[in-house]
C-alpha cells in the first residue's frame, strides 16, 4: 500500500467516524477530548492526582462512544471506559436539543 493509498484510507475512515459522531452526539451529555481520542458519554468522573510534581488525570466515563480510528474492534459503544493520561483533557457539556412538541 502506497503512502497516498494509506492517506486516502485514513481520510475515508475519519470521514465515516465524523458522520457517525454527528448522528449519535445528540444522545449524549458530554464530549471528552484527550490527546488521541474523542469520547461521548452520559456520565464523566474525573480525578486529578499529583505525584512528585507530575500530574495524572483519571477519567471514568459511563455509557460511552469512543472515536478512535485505530481501535481494533469496530464496537464504539461501550458501557464504561477508564482513561489515565498525563496530557491535557477537555470535558464539555453538550447543549441540550430543544424539544419540539
């Protein structure tokens, strides 16, 4: 596989994931961004640990959707996911869609 083929393949996968993200995001309360992945979740617990001047962030997300194009399994919906990272984490509450009656 040439570099151009690989780049095209990765672009197609990324586009498919974006379309799925757009379709499922209204059903979640939070979006969480880490260094390499995006998550959608309905509950997020985060704990910050400082050990010897080094900061570690622990996340526990429940009812989650994982955006990771390098993930081995195609299953993106998971009941729970735990992340431990030394990098920045961004957690945002998603806007609630207006209900139409």
